[in-house]
């Protein structure tokens, strides 16, 4: 009888324990290193952090192109000098172009006046259309003036084109010299020498030129 009661008590205790465990959701218990913890308190495992090293940074510097300076100066005077960052030359360029341009306008105006006066005096016509300063001049003199003004006008156009060409040459030359190092790194070494073939003294000159090298920035990790 006593053995039967012990069996009933053990069975009742087992049923109560099983029911308590069954009422608790499976996801509510997590075991970490033998300890019972709630899922809210669990922290995700950290993965090994991988540090990716960036490639060595190389400075990207836009190279100065002298051909661009040439084309720009050929299109608009002074534009190539502006590309070379020589802004102080722009007023000089336009000042040099203004002289032959003004001479061209002046000579062409008087060429048209003398031409018209000569045609009227030689071929006949309304003398009132002759410029007042040319009405009392002999046609032979007017012809000479006409030829001189025409020649000066043509020379003015030629000088204008010449100055424009010099503007292009200046932009091209200084565009090429833009990347050359003009600092103290330039050196010249002069030393006496002796030519064993001709058996005469000589003088040797050595020039060292250094071009600008791009600076490397340190790697960034």
C-alpha cells in the first residue's frame, strides 16, 4: 500500500513538471554555455571584421595640353593665354590687334572716298558726291592717294593677321613650357676638359633638367 502511494506521488510530480515545461514555448529558452537565457537578451554573434585596404591613392591631375591653348588662341585671341593662366597678356594681345585694325578702318575709309572721287572726275558724274576735301584736287593726285590708301589698307590687314599669328605662337610656346620645372632644381655644371685626340684644352657644360613629378598620397585604410 505504501509502495503504491509513492508510485502515485512520483507519477503526479512528473505530470506537473511535464505540464509546466510544455506550457513554456520552445523559443523562450536558449542555452548558452549551459545557462538558460531569454532570446531577447541574446546578442548576435559578431563576425570577424574584415578591413579592406583601399588602393594606393594616385593624384589625378589634369595635364596641361598646349594643343588646347593653340586652338583657343586661333579661334579667339587671348583665349589660349587665359588657358595658360597668363591673364596679364590678354590686354597686350588686344592692344596689339587694335593698332592694325584701326589703321585698316582708316585707310579703307579714305580709299573708298578717293576711289569714288576719281571715278566721278574721270568718268563724269555728280560732283556733289565727292568728299569736300577732295573736290579741288587734280584727278592724278586723287589717283595717287587712292593707290596709297589701298596699299596701306592691305598692309594693315596683313599686320593684323601677323599679330594674330604671334598670339597663337605665344600661347603654344608657353603652353609647352607650362609643365617644365623652372625652380632651383635646374642646374648647370661647367668644368675644364682636355681632348686627347686633338690634344687641345676644352670646356664641358652639363645642364640638368627635371620635370615635375606627381606627388603620391599615402594609402588610406
